[in-house]
């Protein structure tokens, strides 16, 4: 788990962050969470190994009792590693990313192109057969923008949608099962528990119809 400090859509005053020992537009590791009789604390680590939080529940804060120190910091303070309240985390951090690692999962990647047309004849879908109840993660990634040519493109407004197939023979779309958030970012995703059956996965972008082509990678587990 990683937390983004003062990035995204947040209005950030760099000096305010520096005054409390945080680095804006910087990623921190989330190591632990504790709820002790309503006291909600989060343990974070600056990957640089220095620059620690200086607000409530920082290493030298007077809020610590001997019992809590023994419970949550048995080896003493460590530079770059700190506890902070959940409310302060919500104030200074804008998102948390979770990477799930499961040794028995399989990964499938499909590359595709979103054509510059909004009609159904230009829409490609992925048909998926589920043989037994399965937990699935769907992720839709758009092509990186590091090359000079790609850097001129705007990021796409992405969404991935999962339907149950109404008529497997004709590939007709049935009930909506799950969908990701619609966002302008590098990737979107959603989680679903699927019962046996046939499903249709549709990758969408809403601001690409006047471009030549838009490339994406569709990833499932």
C-alpha cells in the first residue's frame, strides 16, 4: 500500500507541508493501521529514509503514553518512519494505492486500440467465460506518454465495464455487473466476484473520438 502526499487535485502549499515534515507530491509507504479504543493511527514511511512527520503522534509528541510507545514503537523512533492520526492523513494525503499480490492468481493482458469513432461497429469487446465462482480484478491502462510524439496527447477519460451476456450465441449484452470509476488518469480498475457464466467486458474512453487512435492494455487476474 502506498499513499500519495498532496498531489492529484489537492491545492497544495509547499511551505505548509514542509513545516510539518512532509514532502508534497511524494509517495509514502503505508505499513500499519491501528484502532485502539477509537484512536485511529496510521504508520507511514518516507522511502527516502528521512524527513518525518512533526505533527500529532510524531516521535517526540507529548500525546504518547509509555504504554502506547511500548505497543507501537517497541524499538524506539526511526527516522523516516512515523505514526500520524487518520484525520491528519486525510488532510495531507489525497489517495492510497493498493497492490494485491496473490501467488495463486493468474494474469491475462490484452492489447487493443480505441478507434476514433463512437459507433457500435467500431467497438471491440472481450468475451469471458467463467467456469466456477471466481474473484477477478479488471484494470484498463492507457499507453504511456514518455516519447516526444505521445507527450502531445491528452490523457483519456477511461472506464471499464462488465456485463453479463444475455444471449451467448449472439453476444448480446445483459445486466450490468460492475464498472470502474470514470477518470482521466493512467489506469482505472474494479473488483468483482463472478458466478459461472458468460461475461462481456467493454473498455471505454470518452474524449478520444477526434484523435487518430488510442492504445490501451486490458489486464485481468
